[in-house]
C-alpha cells in the first residue's frame, strides 16, 4: 500500500525540508501540505522539494480562495516540479460546491496543463464527479467504512463516464503518544463546525466526536488502525504533532509504510 504524509501549511522551512527527506527515506510516496488562510500550501511544497527529489508533492486548497491562474503563477514562481506535483482542489465555502467544481475544472486544466488534479470531495455527488473527470479523488475526515462507500461512488462515476476509475487518496488524522486523544479531539472539534460542508459531512458520518481518525498509544497501534483504510489507494497520514522536526519525524516513523 502506498502512503503519504501530510502537515498544515506554514511549517518552518528548517522543519519542512529535512522532514521531506526523512519521509522519503521511510518509504512514503508523497508528502502533502494542507493550505490554510494563514499560510500558503504551495510555499510549503517548495520547502519539501528542497529536501527530496524523488517524493511526490501534494497540496490541498480551496477554489474559493485560489484562482487557477494565480495557482499556476505560484507553481512557476516557486519552481515546483510539475511531473511530481499533485493539486487537490475543494469547494471551500462555495455555496454550490458541485457547480463550483464543475466550473473550476476546465480553468484549472487550462492554467496548469499536465499537473495532476485531484478533487477534494466529501459528498456523494462530488465523489462521482471526481471519478468521472479528475485525475484522483481526495477525501478528508473519513472512517474506513466511509472510505469504502465513497470509493464505490468514485468508481460508479468513472464507469458512467466510460473511463477507468482514478486513484483515491484520503487524509487520515493521526496522533501517537500519551496526548494522542486530546490532539485528535481538538482538531476534529474545530472542523465539525467550520462550515456547512463539514457540518453535513460529519452528520453523514454519525460518529462520536474524537473518533474520526487515529489516536494511538504507539506505532504498533497506529499501524493496525491505518491498515483498516484499505479502500484508499493512498492513505495520507495527516500529522497531529507539534510543529518541530523531532515530533514530526517520530510520528512519520510510527506511521511509516
């Protein structure tokens, strides 16, 4: 099973660059930055790129905050390697998410050319759209059962479009150690009420707070939990750890493929 490693954008370059090198050495296929309003995800990818010339580089960002032409300009300005670049785009706060993503795709293709484009999807209609038209589908805040059902919707969308189903990625929030449960619960509680898209998503999941992800005592427990996400082609370990090299590296090692 392939596996990726993910962090929030804005990680200090002195952490991000050696972290990418360590993730590559540990066997991760990709390293991801989750773009936020406070820090640019593509800039963090540039720091990752300085640490390894073999690992794929991925970013998740929202089209309501990033124009396709501006994204392409940043990719060029930062000198990001297009052949190993993945850009997963979501609707963000767009009131009509499905319409927003349908309209964004041709503009993204025109601006970014051959860069791999994934659809960051949560609902069933977006999952089907991703299967029909994108290079991959990227899920967020998922249980193993949800991942399996969502994958079926991706495959159905691809079948109806007459194409082979694209690969399925997904963030799996992961914390390891004595404070693992606190970290997962804190992160999850923030997203549960972030906007209607997330509120609807967590309502569909119908899981108790602090359970959507992995809070493990040690690496062995983390590995058993990650193995349950077999419906994903690439589980991306979304690190819930202090933003320093020791903490991030320890988590990367505990959850390594």
